[in-house]
C-alpha cells in the first residue's frame, strides 16, 4: 500500500469542510430551515451547496451515500428536508465528497466521543480506496480498544479550535515506545469492519497505545487502516500516514 502523496497538499486554501459534526444541529436547522432527520448509521440527512463545483448536493447521512441534487429530486426525502417551498433559504456551504476527494485525495470525517472525551477521525482515500481511522479518547471509563471506537452517533458540535489542537498533535506525534504498542484485537477489527466495510481483498488492522501527554490529557490512542490480506501492516506506516492525514484535515477546518 502506498503512503499518502504529498501532491495532495497544494489545495490547502480550501474551506468549507462539510463534516456535519462541525455544524451545530440546532444552528444549522435554524439557518437552513431543514428538518435534518437522524440516520441509524450515524449523521443526518441534509442538503448542501458546494461552492467549489457550484452544485447542490444531498447528503444521505452515511459514508459514501450522497447525490447531486438533480439525481435526488425524485426522492421524497428531499422535499421533506425543506418543507416550506415558498420561503426556502440558501443552502449551507459544504464541499461535496467528490470535490473533497479530487482536491484532497480523500474524504475526511470527524466525530466527537460521547461526553466530549475525545475524537474519532476517519479518512476515506479516493485513489486506491482504503479507510484510515484514528481515535483519541481521554474517557477514564474506556478500558478496551472496542470501547474507544464506538458506533457512530450524533454528537454535539465540537470546538474546531480544540480539534485543530488534536490534529496538530497527531501531525507532530513522535514515534511511541513500540513495546507499549498493542495490535488491535480480532474483535475490534471485526467491529470496525461492521462500521466501515473494507474494500475488496483488504481487512482492518491497527494498533493501540496509551499516551500520557496529549491535548486532552492522558489518552488512549487507536490507529487502524484497511490493508491487503497478504501484507504486513506496520505501526510505523500507520503513524506516517496519520501524520499526513492530520495535516490535510487540519488545513480545511
């Protein structure tokens, strides 16, 4: 598996990161007058305006499920999001996944752990499809890997400043003491596969370690990625990838 290409970094002036977790639901509902129904798999259905391609698009609330608005016109959900046709407000701005993938080389997602104890970052690589996951949790009740990567949930909007601090920390994270690194258990990998089915001929793998010093204080750090069945997923490769991903994600918040 190739590491991320530095050629992705030339679009760092992009703004309008569209991850819903950075849009306070009540504020967005008021501003856009959209219903924003919650989806069982995490996230909400919402209409966006992509200023980059100047296209309205329909986010169906789950990873990889979006449509240009003209393709979604026949879906009754579209009208249900903005029931007041006579007084519709402009759509909130957010880069569509297609433009995000074209400009950045992948699609980022951010979720806040329940209680504000940390974040889960997900990167969907566009070229040679793959998932990369990083969870940083300071929740003292977490005593297992799987608890650190819970099922997606609709959480309050986190502070972009705080998230940038965590991403900057990840981008500059020195190599941990490798004897303290523990491979992800088979049950955790199975849990990740149920949340984010891996591309063909790949499977989830990764590592976890305890970090005494992070922007959140002592934290449990979980790295994961989808990797070829017949190849070895090294902790060094994962850390190198996440340093680059954190730089990209931090630049568009």
